[in-house]
């Protein structure tokens, strides 16, 4: 599979997530085995406070799961992943569950479930018929407003260890593109491409950070799925003054769900993701710079 084809695969998985956006743990992480069967007498999740009148009016609904088709002979839709803090997580859904019905209506495909969720508004309640192992139960879920791409990425990654950088190939600079080699340093990872016009706008900011934080334990790394030679040429033409690596297998880009470019990750000295930015925003870049200033002072690895 080519890197571009690999990104198409992950984009397809994202599309079938209820809400239509990237909402889950990295695709490189295998689905967890089904948890123990639930007792039918298990208590429902605690009641959430009702939203203020008009607070969610007109907002698209979002469940926060990644879906997959089930093997032949099984009913329902497989829950491949559940995003932290999502309505699905609050309701008690878990990877490995099968959603059989929504409000009593049978669902047989991810697209069908996505359509039923998409036809609702944020704040509405839905009853999900779920099978976990050998047990079935009904879960009540209040649908939430669909988060922005930035919010989804932050929910997915912030506060968790950064995914492996995989088998990257150096294209420019002497930085060893492995998280283990960068432990103890603050790392800014930029996913970019030569054809991405917004990436060109971001390059001066990255260069400025390279100058600002030189010698302060901050490392910048640009990652592209383009081959080494093309990546090196593009980096030179664009004046990128920081290390560049080629992810020509696409594995690292998939692990970080970098399907929209540019995407920036800020990783602290302990290897934990502290913030994510998708696209270009002057205000958000100022926030990231302020975060870098704080992380420079965090001398002790947690």
C-alpha cells in the first residue's frame, strides 16, 4: 500500500466514525479484546446535567466511536474504538461491543448507524441495544455537539504518551527521528507536504522557533510522506531550517492521524503529548509558543 493509499484508508475509517471526524485512538493501536460480559442488572451511568435551553440548538450530533463491519454471521456494528470523554464513553460503550439497535431500530452497517446519528441534534437522547460477549443490554446516551478537528485531536492524544515515530528516514539535519532518542527533550512534530500551501505559511514560524529555542532542550522535526530526495529538495526550496524526515511507509502519519496538513504535536520531556494543532491559526500558534516556554522550564521528566 502506498503512503497516499494508506491515508485514504484511515480517512475512510474516520468518515464512518459517528460525527464524521477523527475521534479515536491512533489507528496503529489494535482494538482491545472484548471486556467481560455485562450483567443485565448493572446500573446505568450517572445522569448528566441537562444542557441549558438553546445551548445545543441546531448543533450536529456526535457519538464518538469508530465503527467497523462485523464478521459474517454476526449482527450489528462493531465498536472498534471509543474516544475519551465522548458520549459513547460516558454511556459505557467499549471497544469490542456490537451495537445492535438504536431506539429499537436494527442497524446492520456503520453507514446506517452514522446516518441515524447524523439525523439527530446534539442534546438528544438515544437508546443503544448493545451486545458485549454473551450479554445484551440497553445503554442510554445523550448525544453531544460534534467537536472541531482540533478538539478531536486533543481529546484523542493530549495527556497520553506520543505514538512511536516508526521507521522514519532522515532527509535533512542530524536529528535521530526516534522518541527514545529524544526523551528528556521537548519535541515539536510537524506533519507537512511540499504541495500543502498552508505548510509553506507555517514554515517561518517553525524557523523562528528553531532559532528561539536553540540550546534550550527543544527539538523540531518535520515529517512528510514524500520520499527522502523529494523531501530534502522541498525543505531546501521552502527554507526549512530544522530537521526533516521521510515517512515513506505512511506508518507514523497513520499513528498520529495526520490526515489534515499541517498538523503540529507538542510533546514534553516525558514523551507525553501536551497539545495538537491542525491547520494554521495565529492565536493557537501563540498558545503553542507559550506552552513551549513553560515546557522549557519543566526540567524534571515526569
